[in-house]
C-alpha cells in the first residue's frame, strides 16, 4: 500500500500524498502513522502521531514525533483514496 504513494512536503503542518492514479490527499498534523520497524523508543507496529513535518538540507522527509525527529521511511500511513 505504501509503495504506491508519493509523499510531498507542503509545509510543516501539511503532507501531500499522491497515489498511482494521481489522486491527492492532504494530511494535516497531527496525523497517525505506524512504525514499520523498531526505532529508538517506538516498537514496531505501534501507532504514533506526527506533530510536525520537516525536511533536511537534502530535501528528505522527516517527522517530529514525541519531540524527536525521525526519517519518514521508518513509518507508513494507512489511507484510502
């Protein structure tokens, strides 16, 4: 499901999701994601809320969760278009 989505940074409170058909969904913080593997103090398959959407100097997408910044690749979003 996640492989068919494109993630686009819009601003610190908004993430755009684009599916394979070009349909766009706009998510506003806080939005819920699922941890795909154990990372820091978040166990795998745990739902957490993204407080803020960020990018770094390489334009990589980052999530602020519980005051800590994580790469988005450690999480996925369940969403229906």
